[in-house]
C-alpha cells in the first residue's frame, strides 16, 4: 500500500527520517552536513538539474526539519532555492477559442481589454486587463484560462505573492498556516517547520516515562491514515516510540461539543474554535467577529488540559493532520497544555527512524471517545456533535441552525454574511481544509474513502453518546 500521495511528500519524509535517526543516535550535530548526501548519494540527479542543486535544497529542508528559522514566527516557510519561479500569465485566451460571433467576453469587459484578430479569435490586452475574470466566466467554450501559480491558487486567504526575484513570498499577517500551499506546491518549495527534534528530546528525557509520563494525543483523522496497517497496530507503534499511552483527541471533541452547546444557548450566535486555521482567519480578516468565536479551547488543548490536571508533570504531544496546530500550540493559552505537535507525515518518519515495523505489532486499543467526538475529523461532524450535545442537555433543538463550511472559501462566504447581519444561521462550523481535518496538509494520503473511514471509526466507539464518553473521565 502507498504511504504518500506524492514524491514531494516522500522527499520530505526521507529528510525527517534521517534527521530523526541521527537525533536518536546523538550524532545529529556532527552529521547534519552529511544528510543531503545520505539522501542523494549518487552522481546523477533524480529531480533537479544536478545533484548539487538537489543537495543544496535538501540542506534547507534539513534546517526546516530541525525547527526552521527561529526569527520567523510562521510555521510555514518558503525554500527560496527550491522555488521554480513558475511563470504567471494571468488570464489568457487558449486555442479553444472558436472565434464565435457572440463576443460575450468583449461585452462584459468594462476596460476594453478584449480585441479580435482577422479570424475573430479573442486576445487580451495585458496593459488594460485587471484580472477580474468576467470574460472567463461568460465564455461558452471555457477558452479563457487563468494561469496562476499552484501555491497562489491553493492559498484562499491570498497570503502568497511574488518577491522581487519572482519566488513565492508569504504574508505572515494573512497566512493562517493551513498548509494548503505546502501540499499543492509541485516542487516542494513551501513546507512546514518540524518539531520532531523537540518530541525526541521529550521522549529521551522521560527515561522510559520514569522522569515524567509522555502522552500522545491523536486526532480522529488517524483512522483514515496508515492504510497499510491496522489502527491498533499504529497505536502500538506510537507506544513503542516511548509514549506512556495514547489518548483520543476525540474525547476532547466530546467535551468541546458539550460546552459549545451550552455557550451557544447563552450567547445566541457562535463560531467554532476547533480549527486553528479558521480561528486565525476570523481574527485576521473579520476582527469584528472575533468576539463570537467559541471561548472553549480546541479539542487538542481541552483533552491535554485534562491530562495535565490529573497527571502532575506529564508531557503531551499532539499527533494529527494539521500544520496550523503547530501555530496553535505556541499560543500562551495553549502552550501550558501542549508540549509539542507532530503531523502524520512526521509520525511515519519517526516510526521508521526507529525501524519499527508496525504491521508486525499486536493491536492495541484506542477507546476514549464517542461516535460524535470521532466524526469531528470530517466536515459537518462538529455540527452533528453539537446537535447531539443539545439533545443530551435537553435544550430546544429547534433553535439550533448551523452552517457547515467546508474549506476557507465557504467560511469566507458565511463570515461575510455574518459580518453584515445577513446570515440566517446561528452557528458557524469552520473548517479551513476541504473535507475537514481529513484534508489536512500533514496527512500521508488524501482519498475519497477518508470520510467513510472516519464514519466507520466513529461507529466502532463503545461510548455511543457524548455524555457516556464524558462520564468516563469525571470523578
């Protein structure tokens, strides 16, 4: 079974694995300059013009695997030397133009940027075009295309532009760290900083959990990942790395759903707080709606708080699909509960750096949460969970009118309406990634079956209600 969607992910994995191996062996400092050659040992280039450029790029990847630029607060960084400086043509007329007589493109263009040659084929005058896209929308042949860079096209918050060298540049004030650009860049020129060394350090210093216990909190979207093994084997693999135990973030989701149901009925209007990229987007782009963000911590932080409240000195590492969680855990209100964050990509690298064959391991049990906590991993799951919590709290269900926003573009549409007091709904479930957490940039794979895998995982929960799950942890 495949481990990754693309060769870019595979390259990232190789770097992380080598960095982790040397860290486990306490040889990283003296070997850091050798890692690029360990990954590309031969004389023939496999991805770039020459092995020297490949190794130069790998050197930059090693830096990011070791934590990246400490002076840059953003967890998403551009590797300048890796950027291919993709050509940007903007709106252009393709060969599909039939030279029709309707000329709808000309009619909608208010700037007289459309002209026609002797064969009635359309052309765009770049000196007049403002890239509004109206001509492309009305062309019956879809002959007008917008040639955008993959990273810019992926970034729905418009945080990516070009610098003076035509390389990608990230506006940290706009970036919500969702990682869409990381996954979509075909050259792997944008990537997320890794805290894998931090996690290894935490595990080492615990001395097999004798100094303190290290808890792994795993996101429910793990059920859609590691398809080459059984989930119980993955849990065993995590413990074999040195974690004391593995806890479901979905239990935190149960707790959050219960509290958000109460908060909604107190305030009348609410936006969710579980997706850090969505929260960041609201804070940056719709500051006047910030007051309506749920005051509850995210499921990750909520369950971590519970762990630390009940286990003195414990360390908690979150493992999930999300690059924005790396930004979230550094916030003042979250950092006291979460000690570090790994993506599923990084977990795979960590497991393989210790030569752990998880397919050979016995299955361990992961059973903390309810069905509703587990389906937080896909779009619409949060709203379903809050509705269930409303029922269990005996609130008036008819007052609950949610809108599930699948991806930043849908979030933007709902937030604009809310900002103008035109939104009919009283609860906004915001998911920055299309599909929800299962679409996160830190996933190993992204597939059509991911949603059904999460739902199936939810149905396997022993606790069938939110109250059942929460009652298991109450004193």
